[in-house]
């Protein structure tokens, strides 16, 4: 899925409530687990209080980068 500017989007749902950072923490745990990247290497760059977020994965692992790239290309 892409936004109006063509940037890749990934739609993710978590069951944690959006209070006290619980949903953000759940999102980071989920994406870290799915990508094999340590939670400490995944962070929310912007949108911490918004439904739309920009995340950063600090990794140079080619397999992880390829997986993230493919997620961005997947049809909605």
C-alpha cells in the first residue's frame, strides 16, 4: 500500500490500548519479532501520538532490509 506521495505504507493492528505508550510498545514488539531486529533497534521517528507513524529500523542485515522492502511493495 502507498500513500498519495508514493511512500510505502504498512497497515498493522495491535490489541494494546493507545494509552501510556502501550500500543506503541506493542507495535515495536510485533515488528521487531517479525523482522528479527532487536526491539532496541526499532523506534518511532514521528507520529507517536498519531495513528500514522514513521518507524526506523537500525539494521544493516540484507535479509531484513529485503523483507521490509517487500512489505512495502505488497498489494493492500
